[in-house]
C-alpha cells in the first residue's frame, strides 16, 4: 500500500510539473520586430518592436527630434481594419505631457494599447501640440 501511494504521488508530481511548463509557455508574450513607420511632419516615432500580450499590446520605440527642443504629445491612436485602438498610456504615465530631447535627440518610449491583432498595415495617428500626423505602420 505504501509503494502504491508513493508511486501515485510521483505521478501527480510529474503531471503537475508538466502542466506548469505548458502554462508558462502558453502565457508567453509574442514580440515582433522589423516594423517601419512612415515619416511624420510633427513628431518622428521609430518602432523597434511590438509585444502582443494577453492583456495589452505594447509598442517599443523612440521619439526622434532636434536636441534641446520639446514637443507636447496629446495622444496616439492606431487604426487597423476598420477598428480604432486608443493608447492607454505612454511610459506608465497619461498623455498630454511634454517630451524634451537631450543631447542625442532620442527618447525611448513604451506605448500601451488595448489588446490588438497583429498591426501590419495599420495607421498610427499621432496628435501633438503642433498638429496631427497619420503614419503607415508596416512590417518589413
């Protein structure tokens, strides 16, 4: 009886570990690289990668500008296949804030959107103090 109980515990342990490994791999976010954003007139955003997670889509990129200048960003919206996805926050902070470029003219940013499908062929609408830019987002 003790032998069977030990054997049963071993099988329960092995099955539990297997389910844990499967759950960890299934919960992993998918990050895609090699996106291109068309040129903008008021604010240049280069997209490094997009992470498609279960709860949100996070765009990793950089604002590129003239050193020692600033720009106020009101919001960013992605339009894709007839749907519109408004960004929740940028770097964990609300929009309507100023960005100032230091000596290198680059500001790394993380922009969170509600969960979206893969954004190949989308349009990113960037609203700034100086105007609105509509940029094409494509995967290359």
